[in-house]
C-alpha cells in the first residue's frame, strides 16, 4: 500500500513539536510507531525503546517546559524512499526549562526517521541534542 505524503508527515511532526512545547504529547503519541524498534533519544539523556517506554518518556520531557514555543525549524537535509525517510533539522525553541525562572532560547540538533506502516508515515526514531554549534574535542569529556 503506497504511503501518504512524506511532506505531510514532516508537517505533522512539526505540529506535534508545537503541541509538545505546550506540554501536550498526544500529537507525538499519535504519529509514533507502536513497533518494538521505535526509539527516542531526547536531550535529557537515555534512550526509550519500544511503545512500552515511549509515552512516559515523552510525557516526562514535555513536563520540563513551561511557556514553551517553537521559534523556527531549520531544515538541513531530508530525503525519503517509498517506505523510509528522514529529516535533519535544527529546532529553535523558547521557554522556561525545569525550575528556571528565566525564559531561555534552546537550539536542538534533531534527526527524525519515518517509516511507512500500513500506508501512513510513522515516526520510528527521534534524536535531539544541544550540539548545534561546533565544539572543541575536550568539551565532550
């Protein structure tokens, strides 16, 4: 069965990010694969694997943001075949993070992988980290 539009899947993921920044994880949960190989590696550490771990990890990560918003998303690279696709993007976000009183700007380097499942694109992997700018080698130790 041919898959829906890849561009529409990417747009749904962007809409899910907007909702996520407002602590609403339902749109992400709606587009995530239910298969055991689905993964999430967010900037707060660790890796969630499979549907049994993903919802709680999404909820916890969203709870860290208050007054959050998506400022813009910069597409670096994207491609897809009939059944697999990816996007490498920089997400520019703003909000209160954790217990901070200040509203901070956050940049995240993200890789999002989609797979066609039963005619619809599903999110199968998402990785996000704050390594947007180049760093000295010693900075990762």
